[in-house]
């Protein structure tokens, strides 16, 4: 028994909410199977060789060799296909991958189900015992290895149970009939355990996803927090490297937010932040992400923004939305925002630099006359950096005593004229 597993493509992105949980559950199911995949393939090959050895002296030897060769070829095929992904653990798996696992399980279950139909009737008593043991072993091993995906486990084991029960039962021996009954009862218990185990996986993964979501959510606004924002920035830079998908970062804070807290109280200020978060989400596209970084500061990742036009349009919608009145507890509360915009990779080639550029653009928007939306401009930053460097050099030079007098004029306070203390003669 083996499975063909396929990791999600490089462009796959985790989906929000319950879909994200389902993707994680599928990944956990597939990873559990991959954990035992190598040993499953080895067991397939060994069992096929045991059958050949058991029937080597019988008239069915050539048919047994052909059947065992088919099993070995299938195992080698899947081993070669999985050699590149054997050490990877996908975090998200599509439904198509799970469907392929179920389909391949049914195919291999059918291959092993043909074993008792083809060889049990004409085998010697010792050969019949070996065939029964092989079928029982594959039932147990298949149920154990595929337990994380109940449908795949049943697809593999059900054909073996049916054909084994038919082949053993029609032999006419009472003992064999009892063996068939026992096989059916045992597999029923295994199937029950499979469903219990699968439900435990779903519950554990769901709890883990909810815990991760709480860690990455702002408690007040339920928006992504700083941690989630930087993770999204890293994903955006990854897409930029792979797919050349440019993006932008918007940094904004609210105008006069301290005045709102002082005038109406912090409860109204908190409700204002919640309402602002809702309006920001309404202004964004589905592919964009807004996060609260702290206080009244919000940041937005505008995905697939090849130029400044898309980011500026989003910022304009945000400004227009936040300029409208907020009604909180029967009070009309007015606020607004300034937005700084930084484009990747022009304004920063890593998350920290890009966010700093957006922060500097926000500073310019708040301090320039009429500035509400401001694209990052490296010119003022470079000029300010040069001034800081000059101030630092002058301060260090003064402390090191590197200043010295070159020329000091002598001024006549009455006549307001000056003369040089040095006398120069023409030679």
C-alpha cells in the first residue's frame, strides 16, 4: 500500500476562517501518512516476495511472480515520485490532494484484494495460511497508516475484507468460515477506531488554529496585530521574489485621538478604534490586509500594486471613509487620518525598512501643509541624514579639540572699521 502525495504549489496561500482550519486538518492528515510512507512501501515489497516464496513450487508460480512484480513496480513508482517531498511537511493541503490519496488507496486496496481471489482456492493449506496472514497484515497496516483519513483507510481495507471473506468462506471448512467472520468483526473495530482517531486530529488541529489566531489578533479590534502584519509582509516579499508581485504598505494614525480620549473617555476611544477597524476593512480589497500596530496606528498591506495609483486610491477611500462622523453611544465623534505610503521594493527591500519608509511618509503627511496622503520621498530623508551626520562630526571634532583659529579681524568700535592683525608686504 502506498499513496501519491502532492504538496501545494508555491503560489498557494492560506485562506481565512474555517477554510484555513480545513487546510490545516488536511495537512495534518497527509503528514501523518507521509510519516509512515517509506515503511509502508517496504512492507508492500516484502509481502509480495513472501507470496512468491510461498507459491514457488505451485502451479501458480508464474502468476504469483507477475502479481508480485506489479506490486513492486507500483511501490517503486511512488517511491520515486515522493523522493523530492519526503522531508517536507506542507502546512496547507488542498482537497484535491486528499482525493488523490483516497483514489490511490482504493487502487492499491483492489490490487491486494485480488490476492485471495487469484491464489487462495488452489493453494496448499500452508499457502492458504500465508495468504490469510498477508491479507490480515495488510488490513492492520493499512488501517494504521491511513487512520488519519477514514475514507482512504476504508477504500483500502474494504476490498481486501470482502474478497478475503468470500475466498475463505467458500472453501467449505467451518474453521475458515469462522476466520472470515472474525476478520469482518476485527475490521469493524478498526474502522471505529479510525473514525475516533480522525476526529481527534480534527479537534486538535482546530484548537491549535484557534490558539494561533488568538496570538495574531488584536484583542480590541480583532484585526491582525503587529506579529501577523510582519508575517504577511514576509509573505508579500516572498511573492515579490517568486512572482514579481509588487505591493505597497500604508501607515496611518488618527487625528486628535488623544482629544477624543480626554473629552469622552477611554471607553469611547476604544469603541472608536473598533469602528475605524471596520471601516478600514470595508475600504480594502479581499486580497489586502489591515492590522492594528498599537494605539491609534494602523498599517495596511496593499497586494498586487505595481505602481502608486492603486495604493493612492485605497488611501483616498480610507481618508474619505474616516472623515465621516462616527456615532458612539449617542455622541457624534469626528476624527480623520493621515496616510503614508511606501512601495516595495523601491522604498524598502525588507519588512522593517519598508515599514520605516511608510512611517517617514506619514510624518511628512502630518507636518506638510495640506498633507493628508504622502508617498515616501527619499530626498528629505537623505537631507536629514546628511544634517545628522554633519552635526555628529562637528560635535566629535569639538570634543577632540580639532577646531583652531584661522583669522580674527580687529574691529575699531568707534570708527566701525577693521584691520588685519597681519601686515603683508609686496615682494
